[in-house]
C-alpha cells in the first residue's frame, strides 16, 4: 500500500513529471501524425506511436502513485523513456525535427533531474533504443520533415522549454521562500537559544548564590556552622584514608560580651568582621577552611597539617589580632585579643568529627581560663581501654556540712555540685572506669568551676565587696594552675594522683572552704 505521508511529500514531483511527460509526448504524437500522414505507415507503427506517446505516460503515472518509493520510480523511468524514444526516432525514419525535439527534450529532462553526469548514460540509452528500432523495422532514413510538422515541433519544443523554465522559476521561488523562512526560524531559534542560555546562567548564578547564602555567615562571609560540620566530617574521613594529619583550631574573642556592652553591638559586629578577615587570611591553601562557629567563636580547619605547624599558625593568628590593637577597655590587655584551642588528628585519631571538635573546644576552654590571649594544644587521645589505675591513697569522699553554706542559694548550690562531681570522679577511679570516661568527668568538673567563678564575681561586684578584684584574680590563678595540671595529666606528664590532689586541695579545700569565707559576712541576709 502507498504510504499517505510519503505520497503527500513527493506528490509535486510525481504530478509535475506526469503533466510534462503527457503534454510533451502528446505534442510529439501530434507532430508525428502530421509527418507520417500519407506515407504508408502500417498498423504496427501507428500502434507503437499510440502506445508510446499516449498510453505509456499514463502507465508510468499509475506505477509512481502505487509505488512505496514514488521518486525512485519516476527517476528510474527516465532511462526507459530514453530507450523508447530512441526506438521512436528509428520508427519515424530519423526525421530531423522530430529526432531533434525528442533528443533535446530527453537530454534536458535528464540533466534537470539527474545532472550532467548522467548525460552519457542517456545518450547511450537513446542510441540503444534507435538500434533496437532499426533491428526490428529495418533502417529507413528520411530526415526531411514537412514545414507543418517542423512548425509544430518548433512550437511544441519552445513550449516545453518555457514550461521547464517556468517550473524551475516557480520552484526556485518556493525554495527562496523556504530558505527565508528557515533563516527566520534559525534566527528565532538562535535568539531563543541565547535567551535560554541567559536564563540558565541566571538560574545557575541564583543557585550558586543560594548555596553560598546557605553555607556562608551573613555577617563575616565565612562558612557557617552547618557547612563546617559537613566539611569537617569529610576532611576527617579523607585524612584517615590517606593517613595524614588534620588540625582544627577553635578561636574565641576574649571578653567579647563586655566589648559589646561597652561599645555597642555595631562596634561588636565590626570587631567580628576584623577577626574574621584575619582568620580568612590564615587559610592560605585551597583546602583550608575558615568558619564562624557561632557568636564570637570561629574555627579553622587545616587538612594535612601536623601539630607543630598548626600551633605556629594559631600563634601567628593570635599575634595578628593582638597587633591590630583594637581598643577594649574591659579587657585585661586593654585591646581585643583571642584565645585558641588546637586539636590534631594524627596517629591515634578521633572516631568522629564531633570528638575532634570537642577536643579543640576543650583546649579553647583551657586557653581562656588559663589566662586568655594564648593558644592551648589538646593532648593526643589515648586508647580508651587504658584504666586510670587504683584509687590514689589519701583521697577520701567529700561530705557537705551545713557550716560550709554561705547563705546565697546559688553559690551554695554550685559548691554542693563541685563536691558531688569530685565524689563522682573518685567513684569512677575506684571502679576503674576507662580513661576516656575519667577525662570526661574532669572536663565537666572544670566547666562547673568556671561557671562558679563567674557567678561569684558577679555577686561580689553587685554587693560592692571591697576585695572583689583580688578574689577574681585568685580565680584566674587557680584556674591557670588547674588547667596546667589537667593538661600535664592528659599529656601523660603527671600522674592522676597528683592532678587530683591539686583539684581537691586548691579548688575545694583552699578556695571553697577557706577563701570564699572571706565574703560570707558581706552577703545580704547573712
């Protein structure tokens, strides 16, 4: 069956060939009739002329319409046309005008449809057809054509050439229109493509902006806590795979709350920006990451950096901020300073990023309460199955007595908490809990001591205690001593027994049970 879609696409070519073939063959038939009239041609010759010039075009059109490849059918018929028309020339005894008209029409049709390369094939087909006609009917050569037939050939040939020219012009016009439409569509497509690329670029820029907003801190333009957590976990896993160290520096602006209270939040924001720029300048490698951890705390992640190099970088950062000499009337140094805690994942490592963060945060905590404006390095983690050893001799469980009370409910509650934490630490040692758990209890105790010292200083200043500054100075000295001893223990340079003796003796006996009594009488309602 004929494909309707295919037939509709090639209908113009099939119809044009049918019309041109039918009209031209009919013209030749008419001229032939004029030429051979009265010359004694037999029925076979007349039947051949009628079959070739009147019936044959209808057969070819019928074949093309029913063919699944109508264009190929029409093109293949051109060669058969040449053979049959060559035989026609022999039949009309090679009449000059009839032969000339047939040959010119056949060659021009072949050139128009198949190009100049097929001219030789067409000539051979014409010659072959003529030889076949001579072989069947004999050679009869009578080139003279009467003027009536010649005139008919001239008019018909002229009409054929004009028709071909008109068809060519019409087709060229259509092609120009199509080309213009294609150029217009191409231009529209290019404009649409350019618009699409522009829109995609805007979308990509918007996406990057949204990602940056989601990952960056709006004030300091450093990475935020959320991005830090994910990046630290990735870097920790990568450095573990490659057996390379990973350093994490936690930074805190000393007495920043006092700075805000003294100079205002706008000045506080500017202070945060200045410190953030100094931190970002320290992240000199592409793999280094500077982030705002929260509030006045910052973080610096340093992949492939050992403890010595990381400590030098932390010290350089501390000195850089100190050299800025930002005035801070409420600071001991009179200028803005920072404290830094450093933890390094190396041989033993940390199981998770949270542990590395906690180690760096603890180191920062020690740096702050060891005097501030300094860098403290967290000790390398030890194997968790190591036991702390037997209960040190001479260390007994502490008991709270009502005579220890100051009369201030908050201070007394904190004193009782310190007693309880010391006793919990003793119990952990007695029960031989792993060293990791013992160290965790020590850290909790130190944080409670810091909170207690802060509360005492606030209370003493609020009641106008005359020795409040001296008492606060004793707090710093005690914390410096405690931090040093805890650090020595965690670094394996001090026994647990000696460290605990300092904590109990200095923080509980000498301070809570002795030095704190100096302000009891000044408390309201005592």
